[in-house]
């Protein structure tokens, strides 16, 4: 029942199906298009105003808030994360990344193009909160106001998209040399 509620949210209130499309003859759960969720934007130097502390896990189960300015002093500065723009050089493609399929999504974490979200619950809450607001944010991404139960139901549905032949798929993937 929880998975069914999650599916109804997926195609209804949450609107996930707009990007993670289901066709009449196939359910690939992607529109194969590119969207700006704000993840690339927030990782760039352009997202420094109104920064909130970032939760940093310093040990399993131990998280402390750190100021982004402090985090930027650790290690080398990250390369800009410009998404499709790096291929097209079209300004409108900045911070747009391809919509992935959701098949087997429960075993493919961490999530987002850069691995910045650890769990499916983190992903659902990210979208429920409306992504990272900025001028280029895809208009389909908006605050959803999902309750904790709705988040859990949506995660349950996403987990149900995992197939049975995972061990066989993994063995097949490892049978070829890297680069083939």
C-alpha cells in the first residue's frame, strides 16, 4: 500500500513523472533531457550569498554544522560544475544535467550527478524543498510540501523499481575490462 501511495505521489502531487517519464509502451523513468535543479549552481562560486551552515559528517552518525566559507579553505577549490554548458557553450545550458533513469535507483547511491545526496530520502526531501532556488532553476522544480509520510511513501515506491537480477547484472558488468 505504501508503494502504491508513493506511485500516486510520483505521477500526481510530487510531479516526478514530468522528468522521470513513463511512456505508454515503456517505463524508463527518464525524459533523456537536461534540467537545472540547483545542485551544480550551489557548487559553483556563484552561490555564495545567503549561505547556511552545511552539515558535515565527521564520524558515522556524528554531524556538525560548518560555515561554507570554512569549508572552502579546505583543500583545492572545486572546478566549476557547469553541466551541459561544458559541451554546448550555450549560456542556457549552465548547471543542466541529464535526467537519469530510476531503474535500480535504490542501489545506485550516492545521488545527483555529483553524489552530493546520500540517500533516496535526501533526494526526495531536496525536491520537496524546491531544489536550490536561483534564476536558472528549471520551472518544473518547485516546493512540494510533502509530509514525512509522503516522503516515506515516495521512497518506498522508488525502492520498488529495483529488479531481481542485480547479482547477474553486476557480474556481467565486471566481466569486461575497464575501458571496453
